[in-house]
């Protein structure tokens, strides 16, 4: 399969790997938003969040809780943004979780076009 992250997993393409086990590889994002911006990538090719199973989800949850204290100690971050893009906004179509250590004054913001936002009551009635 012609997948960038599968190639990183199998070593065809190099990565700055910081952790690896039977289920996942964690490497530094090539275009980081902060010092330590990392990607948790399952070794099995999963297209996106919808294909994730409970075992892997729990594994990733536990791993984040192991890695975060290390980032705090070694990088002196004071927070962690944990995110995943699914479909629109997902550049690499192999499931991954972004770990973005946060620092005071890092100015990381989620920018959006407020002009296309609907009224909150309208959204609530659509979703509830
Ligand atoms: P997403 O838009 O959620 O699919 O994020 C894909 C991420 O992969 C982006 O943050 C890219 O900077 C990152 N990325 C792309 N190519 C590489 C690479 N060769 N090594 C490490 N990270 C990469």
C-alpha cells in the first residue's frame, strides 16, 4: 500500500522515533507546532478513527499518560493538546494521534471562519 506512515513504520522512510512497541510507533512530526510535537501511529494500517478498536484505544490512552510526564520533565511543557483529524483535515490517511506539548506564550490557536457558524440553538436542535 502506498502509505507514508506505513513506510515510516516499516523503516522505508526515516523518522525521529521516540517510542515503539508491538502496536504503535511514536515519532516527531516533521513540521512541528511546538517542541516535542509527536505522532502516535498504529503499526496496523487503519484509515481513521472509525477503524480503531478498544484494545488500541486503551493502549494509546495509557501511552499518552506515560509520555506526558516525560514531556513535562524533559521539555518543560505545561500542557498537552491531544488531537486527531478524520476525513476533511486529515492529510495522512493512516490513523494517528497528535501530541502537541504546550508552553506559555506558544500562541497555538485553532483558527476558524466565524462567518459560517450557525446559531447554537440551531446546532443543538440538529444534534440532540
Ligand atoms: P494530519 O493532517 O492530521 O493527517 O497530520 C499529518 C501530520 O503528519 C502533519 O502534521 C505533518 O507535518 C506530518 N508529517 C507528514 N510527513 C511526515 C514525515 N515524513 N515524518 C513525520 N511527520 C510527517
